[in-house]
C-alpha cells in the first residue's frame, strides 16, 4: 500500500534529478562554454564544481536520505558563491544558476522529510503486520 509520503517523495526525487542535471549543465555553460563578465573559460573551476557535486550521484540514485542531507550542506556554499556572482555580473545564466541551486536545495530538503516519513510508515506497517501474524498463531 502506498502512503501519501511515497507520492510526495517521488515528486521531490524527480525535482532533485531535474535540478541536479540542469545545474551540471549550467555549471558547464557558465565556466567553460559561455562565461559571463568578460571571463575566460576555466576548466579548473568546472572540474572543482564537478568534484563537489558528482560524489552525491550515488546517494541520489540510491535515494539515500543522509546523502541528500550532505548535498544540501554543499549547496549552501554554491548558493553563497552564485548569489555574489549574480550581483556582481547579472546575466540570465547566473540567475538560472541561483534558481537551480535553490530548487535543488528545496527539493532535497523535501525529499529528506518525505522519504524519512515514508520509511517510518513502512516500518510501522510491517510491525503491525508482524504483530497480527503473531497474534493469529
């Protein structure tokens, strides 16, 4: 039986996936393909962005709640850097970067909340089923 948290966690997970992939694409555009503010393409910064975000890919794939929590901590640093960049040099890519970081942060937080509640509800349901099977004997 699906509880309401299963549906909500699935929606949050889809949003996490979309925001994560889109953020990787925007980081590629901002640092390598079309840097703003008369900056030169910088593959070193791009590699740093990837090295900070790619370790969370297994946690996203496995739906690991703790991995999503660590992702939100890392996103706070990205948010601070991207907001200062957006104020210094406003372009549609920098604003999109801030928006994607924010949506990924919020979606990851909601996934943590709803997935945790879904898992607790599943544990409670299995405990009730076990107790009923013990009482039937």
